[in-house]
C-alpha cells in the first residue's frame, strides 16, 4: 500500500455503495448508505469522539478516484468515519437524524473540513488491501460480508479461465487457501437462493440474522452438499457398472458443481428444506439446534427412510435412529463406557466401601446384561432370517 497521505475536503469523498457489509435491502444512494451506517453502527459515539478530539490523522481513509467525478474519490476503508464527519457538518444528511446526532453536531469543538486519505489507483488495488485487513487480518468482517467481498474479487478474475484457477487466484490475492475461498463462495451461492426466495417466509430470519457460518459448515458435509446441489455424486471411472453391483458396493466421486458460476445446479427444494432445518423454530426449537448435529443431519439426508421421517416432522434424533450412523454411535458409546470402567476398575482396590457406589455398580451391571441380551436376541433373529 502506498504511504503518501493527502488531505482532501470531506465533500469530495463519497461513501462506497458497493461495500460488502451493506445489506441487500439498503437503498444504494448516498443518503441511503449514510443512513444505514448511522443507524446500524451507533454513529453517535464516533461523532462525539471526532467532535471532541478532531480526526485522528494516524489512520487515514483509503480511497480511489471516482470514475465519473474528476477530483473526487470513493472511500473503500473508513466509511463509518466519513459518515461521522458528514453528520458533524450536517445531521440532515441522515434520514430522520436522532436528537443526539443533532446535539453532538451543534456542540462539536471540531468539524473537520479536510480528512487524511491514502489514494489508491483503482478499486482492485484497494480490494486486495481489504482482504489482508478484513479477511485474513486482525479486523475480520462477519462471514457473510467476507463472502460478498470474495465474490467481488472473484468477479474481477478472468471469466474465461477454469473456475478452479479463479479460486486459486483469489486465494493468492489475499493470502488465503483455495478451499476456504471455494467453501465461502459455495455458501454464498446457496444463500443467494435463500435471499431470492425471501428466506422462505421463515419468521425472524433475514440477511442480518442468518448465521452464515452455520450454513457454510453444513455445506462442508458432502451429503448435505449433494442434497442442495453444490456437489454431485458420480461413479468412479474405474467402476464397472455392468458387474451387477449394488450401490453400496460402488465407489463414487463427489464433484463440485461450482454453484457460484452455475446456480442452475442448485436444488431449490433441498435448499428450502435445509434452511428450515437449520434456522426455523418450531415450538421454540430448531431441528438442528447445535452445529455439532450437522453430521447427524448429513447421515439422515443420506438415508431415504430417515429423510422421509424428518420431512414428516420427526425429530432429528428419531430420524437418526433409522440410519446406519446409530450403529457407529452405539459402538462409540460402548468404547467410552469400557474405557471409563477400566479406569474405575484400577481404582476400586484403593477406595472405601460406599453405598452409592455399590448401587451404581448394580445399575451398570444390569445395563450391561440388558445390552448383552438384546444383542443376543438380534443375532438369533438374523440367523433365523437367513
């Protein structure tokens, strides 16, 4: 980044209407953007700080030349500070300014006319700087704002190049990993479908309330990704489909559909289901109440009878019992119990008799016998079926 600082009159500085943090429903006009920044970011505190102490010259704004207005600039870094300065001069620039804004403006000791800025050649140069500062740096943006910013960078790459190469180029630009860039853009493509369908009418769900990181985490599960269309499952090229093998015996590959450039690959019905399971509350509870349950959801989606149960208003836990994943959990629970009992067994010779401990030992013994009897009965049933 260049270090040459110039002092520019605040009236020649414009807010960035393409700021990735702006919600889609904000009117993309100077007043609309300024009003949103003022109302959404508690601008009064910053107005008061600048009005009392003057503008801090050690942290200049970052700008680039306005493409249509000679001698004027668009602010890429520092829109909130510019908003505060503009309001110190004229609170009426904001739609329905608060009484506090008006009072701070009236009583301000300082109303800076000129603001220190670093001028970059074009928007591309500034976007690269923002990546290091807000994506991989110490002042990280929220996940959805990050994804929108990455989309701006992605759109600046050569669209004739393979999409994987474009992911790599964005990653190199901001010092990130290709897989992280792709995961964020995949989630943004799915989010765009959700937004275009007005968040499927889910109460209290919107651009500023949706947990984009949860959506991104869910799409990292290959079963969920296939369900919404961000990946597709194809037989491995070396698989001989004429051998009469069942699907469980065939090796598959999961291939990305790259929905950021191929939105038609996405499944709107699957996206609506996923959105409801992740974010909609029924009787005060969500189907997936914790991100740690995403693995369970993936296994349910991969099992037709479990998926049908979930779609028929079964709980996630009940639907999960219809999957093979419940067998894995059962074995893991047994291993955990075995480990704990082995530790207790190593201590029992050195502890005093305790009635509570004896009762627990009896209960554990009964549970172990019950598990053993049930498994024995299942083995007999399996042998009879044969």
